[in-house]
C-alpha cells in the first residue's frame, strides 16, 4: 500500500478458500506483500504473530439471539443487491452441526429462525475462527472482522464514487474487473502477482481480491481510520466483539 506514514505493525488480510484460508501479509518494515494458504485460522495467527493486525472476512462475535447490529447496518449501507452478501450469522450452538437440517434445527431452537445454505457452507470456517480466538485473549484483541464488499464500497467512495455496494457480482467477469480496478491504485503489481501465482483448485480469483480488500481494511484499522459497525462494541457470550470494520 502506498502511504507516506505506513503502519508500524505487520498487517494481514484473510479470506476463506477451498484450500483453507488465503492470507496476504504486508511487512511493516519493508512494505512487501506475501501470500500463502493456511490450513487453519490458528496457522494464520502463527504466521502473523502478535502484535500483527489480522483482519478476516468471517463472523467473529456470535449473537445468542441470531441478530447482530453490525450485519443489519452492513446490509443497509450496501443496499440491494449487494446487501444479500451479508448472511444471517448462526448461533454458536449450530457450529458443530453435521447437516444443513441439523444446523437449521439448532439455530431455530435458539432464535426461531433457520440459516441459509450459504451460511451453513461456512460453518466450519466460523467455528475455526471462534475456537482460535476463544483460546487466546491476545489473539482475540488483534483479530478484526471485515466484510470485503464494504471495503470495495469505501474504496469506490474514496475514488469519487457512490456510497453503496457494487452492482456487479464478484464471480462475474465484470465484477472481477470492477473490484480489481478499485484495488489496483492501492496495491499495483503485488495484486497482479498474487492473481498470477494462485492455484485455481485451492484459491478462486475472488478469494484473492477479497483478501486484498480485507488487507486494505487492516491498514485502515491500524491507522485508526476504519469505519466501525455499530459505533459501540457489543460483545457476545464469549466476550468476542460483534463488530464489522472496513
């Protein structure tokens, strides 16, 4: 990232992928960006030890009621159709479900509502993050939830565009081109190098772009300029924040 007063901490942006977790790190000393696939979120934290800032595209705090103000505010800001990218966050009781039906039953028992298929698909990733952060208060204090579509929206705002989510879906050719164009002025050749180096059976193109968008948000978190949803910091029953930053 190009900034005269760069961050004093290593920064890492993380997105879930087929191979586990796709992570991109910016070295605070050199500004160099490197990428790797980590098998678990604990491996991500080990690759970027404290006090590095770790930003991840995955829910962190889990509401016992199923409602999180951060999700509601994110949908409101993104507007349709990108508001649909903010899934209903499951309750912690549903994380160990072995089937979609079981997950819906457990979530409905706690909240009166089931969960989407998309949310069910990422249950193991949510559980992976939850377990790692509950195991370490120090790691929990340096890990931050980011939604990349909010990051792309803010990138567009800072480049003179409208404050709403992108219309184009991220898996389409137009969506990829639009998001890459927003990231290019920030990351330049490092982004293209990461796209060229990815192994498609483990990492999709949109995983790479999302991780870089999350890395950009990690830089904003480090600088104290990130937007926080909601403005206060509600905590779940395990003491983890139910907050999205971008």
